[in-house]
C-alpha cells in the first residue's frame, strides 16, 4: 500500500481569555494498491466525496493533480447521431433508415460510432470500419479510470458517507467493469490534538492506529452499502469483509470503544455502520446454522449497539434517532430468532416483546409499510386469535415461535454454501460470497476461472434461459452428470483404456444438447419435471443414450466394444442358468 496525500499544520485560533489551544495536525492515510497514484502521468483518478463540509483543507483532496474528464457517454455526438437538423439514422452498410418498416438500428458495441440493421450488414461493412473502430475503442478504454477514491472528509475524523447518487454511480462502474474493486482507494483524514509537552511521535502513531481501524470499517462498509446494490445475493456476499471488521474490533477493542465508539463522540456514524454490518454477519451465521459462533459475535454486536444508543440519546436529530430505533429493532429480531433456534426462552421472549412493541408503535404512526419486515405481531395472531400478548403465557408464545422456525427450516438451513457449477468439481464455499457468479446469467457459481472455462461448453447451452425444455436446468444437469459418470465408470472398470477428463467434458456438452433434442422431439412425452423420471425405465430412451455414447470420442473405443461384449455375457449367463435348472430337474 502507498501513503497518498498531504499533511497540513494549522494553529487553532482562540478567543480573548481562553486557554491556549493545542496544535492541530490533519493527516491523510491513503489506502489501496495503485502504483504511482500521485504521479502526474498516471491515468485519471476519480474521487467520490460527498461530505458537505466547508473545510479549505487541501489534504482532503488528493486528486487535483490527476483530475481528468470522465469517460465519454456512449451517446456522444457522432456522424450517425440524430439532431434536429440531421436526416434519420442510417445503416452504415446498406443505407436503410429507422423510418423504414421493421428496421431497428443497433450501435457497434465497440466504438458506438456507426449503426447497423443486422449482423449481415455489420460483417459486410467490417473491413471498411475496422480501422476506425479499433481507434475509437482504444480511446474509450484510455478514458476509463485507473482508480476511484472514496471517503475523506474535512479532517474531523469522520467516516465519509457517500450520498445516494455517488453510491449508485460507483456501483454501476463496478457492475459495468469500468473499475474493479481492488482499484478503489480510501481517504481517511484524521485530526490529532497535540497538547503542549506531549510526545509528537506518540501522537502520530495513535493517529495512524485510528486511521487503520477506520480503513477496515471503510472496506466493509463499501461492500455493505454500495457494492451490495450490484450483488445478486444482496449484502450476504461479503462475509469475509464483515469478519475482518469483527476480528479487528476484537484485536483493538480499546481503540474502537475509546476512540471511535466513545460516548462523547459527536459523530455516531462509526457505531451506526458497524452495528449494521455486524447484524448482517450474525444473520449470515444464523441462517447457515452456525448458532454458537453467531451467539459469540452477538455479544460484540450488542455492545456496539449500546454505544450507538448512548451517542444518539438526546442528540435532537430525528433522522439519527429513527435510524437507531430501526437498528435496535433488527437486533431484537435476530436475538429472537437466535433464541428460538438455541432453545433459549429468556433471550427469545425478551427480544420478542421489544419487537412487538416497536411494530405496534410504527403501525400506529403509519410507518410500518416495508414488506421486508416480518410482522411477528400479525403472524402470531393466527395462533391465538388476538394480539394482547400480556394475556398469553410466554411458554405458549415460545412454542408457537419454535413451530414457525421448524417449518421454515425443515429443508435444512436457509443459507447453504454454494457449490462450484462445474460438474467435475466438488468444492464448496467456506464463507458466503467466496465464489463468483457467471457474469451473463448471474446464477451459476464457480470456484475459479479454470472451472468456469471448463464448464462453458455445457453452461452456454443453458445460460440466460436457453433451455427450451419444460425441465429445470438443475434436473437436466443432474441427468447429464449421472450418465457421463456411470458410462465412464463402467468403461474404466471393464477396460484398460481410460477416458480423459477432457473427453468427459466434451461428452457432457454433447449429451446435454442430445437430451434437449430428445425431450423436445421423439420423447416429448417425458418433457416435464414430473414425467422426466420415467424416461430412465424406457428401453428406447436407454438405447438412444447407449447409441450416443458409442459415438463419443473416448467412449467409442471402449463402450462400443463393451456393449457387444456385455450382450454376449448376458446370453452366456442365461444359458448357464437354463442348464443349471435342467440339471436340477
């Protein structure tokens, strides 16, 4: 990591008669992995900082020397773009316009300079357009940012909170590939008060220690608040970063609680963000069934929440008080569910009454309209016929909550670790979010690039809804995997010739295509999720699969011979049984 930024020193002014003020030094500790980020020759570095403070501290702006215009929009002015004084857009190859019936022009996706009415026109025009296309595409790539700086603030030790617009823009840049997460830097300005006679180096070390803690929080909060917008599993995909924050709080407990979560700290955002992140970590562990670990982290979670409640008590800011009450409500929900799963009636019922109290208050004020809220108050009315829980024994309420929990988890934990989508790989996620998803369909997980490349021949047949049968993708893949492994195992057991993994992969892709063809054609009566199981007992279907494998590379040399030999061995067995029966008679 590089230290990026500047250091400024200023003397605080004081009123007449006031005590001498200490010297204030603001340091920027930059984090990240971008080489030569302060070099004027480096690619543009864009800064996302929305703290509306009126500080003139230059240390809060670390990208002035590298400022550059943002990436041009795909709809920049071009010869084919329509303006009030221009004729309609035309196909660059055949000249057809969008006014013609049924014509819809599409941009060249590399340069956005020209439009075509179809693939044939684009291929025909490619030799003429190729040079200009490559030139413009290179220009667009050069205008992509090398890094993004988030955070900052005016030296008040505040954790930067990007506003809604900037968070969405950063999320879109990550989703579109304009910036990768490892090119996001963080600015953490930290004020240090050096009192007369104090050790200067100790003050510097303390500032660096606090800034490092805030850096860990920035890393987790970026995923929790911004990157979760483009995650297809919401904020549950960043368990590793949430754990890093929890472990850092355990290691530097005094720094967190004495400096960042201090009751007298007028800035409660550190405790606010940490409470939300630790709550999500507890939810991940609870839904996965790691209840003991969840209960252990819950202790730190509730301690931080208590500090946040103390910081917001009497602050007079309605939005901050509402946020604190909402986070307290969610903490009680987690404690109630965890108590039910652990069989801890005291924990569950204490949290339950707090949850119901909050729900009733919000409903009375007309604010409880969020569909994501569970509404325990309404659900338990189905059991008891009313909502006056003071008249109901806690044992009965606890039994009702236990029944609902068992019904929800009868098929196992709610959050199960993903398995690698490549059929020949048995790896599972150790933490939620370790595996990446296919960037096209956002459904198929992979443990790494190698497995994704190997599986692409198979996955491309199903990616983005290409499955034309009425059978679910997972069922087709299960049938394919069983057939390939069973036929391969039979061939390996009965022959010295071994079928390679590459040959199995090729046979898998061809078999999946064959299955889709069979179920939509000759064996369409099996083309449903309910009837597909009967296909295995159909002799004609089994014969079609045997004939298929007898023609596949690797299988043809083995299975084609074995199939004939297998039939001969069956005939010999029948003759032996018949001869034995005759002798017995």
